């Protein structure tokens, strides 16, 4: 796979359906209990409404082949602001071609331009490709975070 003719640009409204369907292909949690963040159309429309500049697409020959979506966070009492890369996805046919790298580099630049000092990412603990990708980008200090579930019966 070649990196020729790939453009990284801010998403426009016409890209939203393509981003949604690509996300449906790449975000496939094996276990519903792990769905603490769910990929649905509101993830995109909500962010497009509030922080459109933080949604990037990778495009080749008029086709969206990857995207990055993030948000910025200002915590009360903290002098530093944070950037959270919420969703990063690359079409499986373009895997390991450097598209994720291009998207992340542009996302990082964008955050630097905004004065962000700390970037956060999160993913499932068994998502080895993503963990390898994030480590290679320079992310460190992985912190365990446990999610628990409880089944509620109608009569309880
Ligand atoms: C994670 C993801 C975005 C990487 O995108 P990509 O375009 O394939 O990544 P790149 O080609 O830029 O890869 C750069 C490096 O990341 C690591 N990497 C990427 N995919 C990997 C895999 N399947 N296994 C191991 N390492 C991997 C490697 O270090 C790779 O460098 P190398 O190919 O020279 O070894 C992509 O696999 C994806 O969309 N995954 C599903 C969605 C997801 O889990 N997103 C992250 C959480 S929101």
C-alpha cells in the first residue's frame, strides 16, 4: 500500500457518514461489557457540533480511509490542559501503511497549536495493535482502570 495522494484534512459535514461507517468496521468490541464507550452516530455528530476542528480525515482518491477524533479538556485547578484522542481508525485494507501515523502527527500538531501539554489515549487492554501503535508514538505510563458490570433483574 502506498502513501501517495493521501491528504490529511479537517472533516467536513459530507464526511460524517463515511467516518461513521468506517468506525463500524474498525471498532468491534468482542464483549458488550467492554463497551464503556460506544461507537455511534452521536459520537461524531456531537463532536462535529462542538469541536469540528478536532476531527481529521485521511483521504485518498475522494475516499475516507481513516480518521482521528479528539477533544480538549481543561480541568479545574490544573494549569495544564489536556487533549484526549477519542477515536482513531484506519480502513483495514490500508493497515500498517502509515496512515495512523499521519493522522496522529497532524492531531498532535493541532493540539500543540492549542497549547495542550498532555495527550491522553485509551483503549481496551487486549487491543495489541493499538497499544503497539500508541507506544511507538511515545505514549507511556499505562494505568490500569477496571470496569465492572452488574445485571439488574426486573424484580430487584
Ligand atoms: C491502531 C490503528 C489506528 C493503527 O493504524 P495504522 O495506519 O495501521 O498504523 P501505522 O501504519 O501508522 O502503524 C505504525 C506502527 O503502529 C504499530 N502497529 C500498527 N498496527 C499494528 C498491528 N496490527 N500489530 C502490531 N503493531 C502495530 C507498529 O509499530 C507500526 O509500525 P510498523 O508497521 O513499522 O511496525 C489501526 O490498527 C486501527 O484502526 N485499529 C482499529 C481501531 C483502534 O483500535 N483504534 C485505536 C483506539 S481508538
